């Protein structure tokens, strides 16, 4: 890419590619796009796309066996997003960190984390609240809390069923 606009556009494309790799369950594609996307986005000062790529890189880390490393990586994205007033990546990273903490056995920390962002999620609409409840269901299931998992899953279904992608 020759110009900053070309680099910014390429960073955006790679950022979205990391999202699509996640949606397709392809951690290797997420790594390829995420690593390149981080470098290009950082070079042009696009911190939002850096966070996007780093978040999905953490997901790839988690699903390929490095859960503890993923928790650390996504916490860094969460902290950077908070410092940059990026509510979207703060919410997403916070939810993933809570789910992974539950998978890692730290259920109390996971539940505490999940309580904080719910009012912010409501401002983004049912799609976000539904995804948040999906994370709550997964964390509750990991904690062995079947009733709470069922409740959160039912809410998730109610909020996401109008959107066929989810």
C-alpha cells in the first residue's frame, strides 16, 4: 500500500477479516489477518482497528489452547479500549474475558465482570444484549449453574432470533 488512505483501507479490510474468521470459527485465518491488520493499523494510527485485530487474536489464542494467555491479551485490549473511550471494544473484550475466566474456573470474577457492562449493552440494542446474555449463559454453564445458564440462554434466544446471522 502506498498512501496512508490505502493503508487505512487495508487495515479496515483486515480488521473485518478477523471478525469474519471468528464467525467462521477459523483461528488460523484470524491470526493471519489479525497480525497483519495490527501492524498496518498501528502504522496509520487506527487504534480502533488495532483493538479489533488484537481482540480476535486473543480469541484465536483461547480456542487453540492458551486460555491463560488469551485472558491476559484480551484484558490488555479491554484496558486500552477503556483508556481510548472505545465502549464497543471495551464491552466485547470484557465479555470474552469473563467467559474465559469462567472456563478457567474463576467463576466469581466472571460473574462480577459481567454485571458491570449490562447498562452499556442496553444502549447498543437487542443484538448486543443478546450476545451479552449468550456470554452469560456460557459462563454460567462453565460454573455449573444450569438454572442461570438456561435463563440467560432463553433471553439470548429471544433477543437474537430476529437476526438470522446470530
